[in-house]
C-alpha cells in the first residue's frame, strides 16, 4: 500500500473584518410613553433592537442617578414656610411629615418634625401651622426635607433640601415652583403694615418674627397738623404711595429719604400710623423698625417686598457723633439698596440739633420736615375733632384756640375731657366756649408747673453740700473728696 501523503499544515481562520460603528452608538434618543406599541426611531436609519435595549439600560441607569436638590427662597423664612405648606396642599391635598431616625454610637435616635405656628394677620386666629422636617411626597422614594438654613453671611433662609433620583427631581422642583408663585402672589407680608424686630446687633431677630399692625382705625382726617406741615407730609410721603404709577411714568424715583423732626407728642408716631394705612390701601409694604440700629436689615427685608416704606424712629441715638455707627447709618442711607429700588426711608428725631450735619446734607435726604405744636387755628380743629358731637358747629373757639396754641395734641385732648366736667356741672349736653376756656387755663397752669426748669446746681452749691456732709459725718474721706473738688475748681478757673 502506498504511503499516505503528509497532511497539509493547519491555519487559523481569518479574523473577521472590523465592524463599522453604528450611527446609534453616537446618538441618544429621548424616551416617551405613548400609544400601545414600542416604537423605535427610523432616522437616520432603523434603530436595531440591540441598540434600543442598550439605550433603555443606559436611560434606566441615568434615571436612577441621585441628584441633590437645594432650593433657597428669597423671602423671610416664616413667609416661605407658609408658602411651602400651601403649595403642598395645592399639589397633593396634604403633607406627610416623617420622623427622622438616625444612629450614633450604636444608639438609635428619633427626630420628629417640628410644627411652626406662623402669624399671618392681625386677628388672634390668623395663624398657620407649618410642619418643618422630613416629608414623603407622592411619587418620590426618598425623603424631602424643609428647614431653616443659615448661610456664610449669617443670614437665615428657608430651604427645600432633598437627594432624589433624577426621575423624581421634577416633583420636588414642581413643589418649589408652586411655593415661589404663592410668595409672589400671596405673601403674608407683601403689602401689609408690620413691625420688624431686630436684636442688639441690628440683625433680624428670628425668634421674634414680624408682627402685623392694625391701622384700620385711622384716616387722613385724623391727622391734624398745621396745614403747611401736613402739605409737606402729603407731598413728600403720601403722594408717592398713592400715585405710584404716575411717579413711575414721570421717572420720579420712589427711592426716597425723609426726616421728621420735632418735640415729643407733635405727631411723628401718628404720621407713621397714617403712612402705614396709606401703604396698606395702595399695595405698599410698611415696615416699622423698633431699633434704628437695624436699619440695614430692615432695608434688605423691604427690598424683598417693595415697594415699601421703612420707618425708623429716634435716629439721634446713633447719629449724634461721627463714629462707626454714624458712618454705618450714612452708608446705609447712601446705598444699601440700588438707586432704582422702590423703598422710602422715613427717619425721625426729637433732637435734630444733635444730629451729625453730614446726615442732613442735601442729596442724602429728599426732605426734612419739622413738626411743631399746633397754632391757634389747628388747636381749634383739634378741639372739634376730640369733642365730636358735643361741640356745636357754630361755636366760636377763637379764645380757647389762642389759649391752647403751642400745646401738643395730647394736652388739647385732655382739655376737652376736663371741659366735659363743666358741661356736666351746668346740666348741659353740649360744650360751651366757657367750659373749654376754663379747662384750657387750668391745663396751661398745670403744664407750666410740670415744665418749669430746676436751677442747675453750681460748683459752689456742690461744695457747700459736701461741707455739710463732712460736718455731719466727721469723715476724713469726705474731706479728701472736698479737697479734690476744690482742686478741680481751681484748675478750671
């Protein structure tokens, strides 16, 4: 048998040619739910099923990615808390607070949600309960948290914080968007007269949120001042509030600064109350500041709720000398808010002579209005206002008007109360000029005794008083004290 021929040497099969990349390796497609069929893209070419599966897996992983949501509200925290609570009710019909459970050193701790009571108006029952803490929102697997947060400038904000899957992020953002809409359209502070509390450092006192002022009982007819003074107040304070649109149309800045000066009882606080009422009637926010040291914080607060009036009393407490506090007040007036802002700042003082002149420089204040005790004509109008129906319209008040000229309104009101005794003594039902004149004269004498100045103690009086004390006590220490006083007098002479 012939031998077999040797087998041919074996060879590896040829390597397959490299596969051209598919167009679907470079394109991503959105995923939409519609109809009853799974539809694949046909442009720029039909999408293969394996590429569709890869895209779905990639999309699923993307949707499972955890994102951090941190929504900060540009509003006073209590206002934002109310808005978020209302937004939850609008969107879901209810809110579901959750107790937070955490472990530390092997022990389990529970942190229940907090129920924050927020005043929303002047009535006792104007209160809204706002839960703070962890929440479960419908359709969101993870917990959503609401809290007060302090930034690096020590300013407190209300925030919504959550770490949620990408697919659920829109639910949290929808809640924040609805809350911001409520803040814009139905803020509890915008367009309201409020008192704003600040601490000793002039910062907002977060433990003492703004309180609402009831100014419904005042009208412009209740503010009775000398006519030229009232006209100045009306022009410089009330007109921009009542005619805001016209001021904008004529390019009249609504950022204004006004100083009211005058003695105690001449009408500065009454003017504040009237301004608050006019603000309320015309959609302006009115902020009454309890400490002038907080002017910067008040202006920043008002900037969120403009157009607004900030009313700060007794600025002489910080502006009577050129120091850091005065400089801060000047800088605040000059530009803590932009020139295009719509914030009117009204400052008051009982001692205008104590103010550093730099505060009064034209351009820093738009108007300086001096209030004074009423003249004779104004005193008569005040008498009729306080007496009401007890004073006949045709009653001549010329004499009593002159008697009461220069007396503050509170004294004129007291005069009317005293005159009622004379009316009762006559068994009458209306006041006469005689009743008022007698009461005015009595009031005048009374006030003269109260206002008399006690003579200041002279250096000689002090020395004599000290000598008497030494004779009485026989004290060597007093003798040394007297000698020191004598030396001081000699040095001054």
